[in-house]
C-alpha cells in the first residue's frame, strides 16, 4: 500500500515568490510542556488551504509581523493539510512572541522547504527512530506515515530521550504508540520524578534494549547536536551503513532557499540540501563545530 502522500508534489505557499509569506490564522493551541506548545494554523486563502502539501521532515518559515521569522518543522499529518501544526519551544524572540499570541490571531508562513525523511526509499526495512526532546516533532509526520503504511516496513522502533517526565511532548499520542503491538517505544529521562519507573540516562543507552539488524535497518535521528553525534556513532558501531543513517540538522536558517548563507554547512545549505541528510553525505563535516 502506497500513501497518497507519495503521489503529490510539495506546493510552496508563494510559488511565484517564495520570500512572500502567506497569511494563516491560529485556530488551536495545545500546551505540550512548560515551555513548548503546538499551534494549529489554517490558511486564510481557500486555494492555499486546498493546495498546500508537505513531506515529513520539511519545515516552514513562521513569520511574526514586526518581530521576525523562525524556521519551524511541521509536526502534523501530511495527509491532513487543511490545517498545519507547528510545535514550538519558546527560546528566542520569535518563539517567545508566538507564545503571546492567542487563537484567532494571524502569522505569516513560507514553505514548505528542505528535504524529507526517505520513507519510500526505506520501504521493506526496519525503521529505528531516535528523538531527543523537541526532536520528536520533525519525526512525528514520518511516524504517522509509517503507521498508516505499516505493512510496507519491518520492525518500527522509537527511542525517545527527554529531560524529565514533565517534558514529554505529544504525551497522550506517545502513550497510544506504546500500547501498539507493532511499534516498540522506549523512553528515557535525564531527571526522573519520584513516580518514574522507566530508564534513566542518555537516549543512546536504550540501544542496549533493542536488536539492530544492520543489514536491514534505516535510522532517523533528530535531537540536539550532541545527541545526533552520539546516536550516529552508536549506529556506526553497530555496523549500520553510513547511507542508512539519516539526521535532521538544525542551523540558523533565514531565507529557506539557499541564498542568504546563514545556514551554510561546508559546501551545503541546511535549508535547501537538508535539513535531513544521510550521514554519508556529511561525514566529513559532522561533528565539526566550526563549519
């Protein structure tokens, strides 16, 4: 079974001018943790609402008039594009300002931009997802598609590392995934509460609890830079091929189309060539802070 997602191209909000934001309205807001919320946006233009498409792992530039722009991954179901969800941690000027907006207020949107998780290329393989903190948000659309097309893949495993139990986002959804027989979900925390009975420590320690068949495993990784490095090296030590380890990188993205240079990563631009890269394509850059 092939999802309809794979039959349709991405449609940019402003195809004539990708630098021009489209208007969207906040129609819902879900508080995920003390500093993170998911915002549901809908286009004001009926044609944009009808035609917008994205691939799992892509991002939009979210624009707050008079404040600025921020690159935010899309965290909703790609098969339900009548509204979009962006899960935002309030850590900068734009994201703090977003936190002050209410339902009914408008923000600008440019996108979708960037590369996506290689779901079609990985059909028939085991998929092992590694998320750190808010890194689960860019993986969530991929999880929706993997579960929707479950028979197209082998084992499906999620390793999710969070700072504390209170920092888990998409809590009810994650708990629902844990109840499935066809999806193995393991969670670890850095700072356990008195009620926490699960693993404690960095997410790579969870690898001891799963069986990795290097000949048929593809890995999707998204989290803080240190975690990304540790996870990639852990899977390399388990003999997973470099071209089957995919990492979503985070840089200071401004234009989204590879023109401004803010997100340059050696010879690559994260906004255009990424954010999802195979380890093989960035092996000479990965782990170097100065690039």
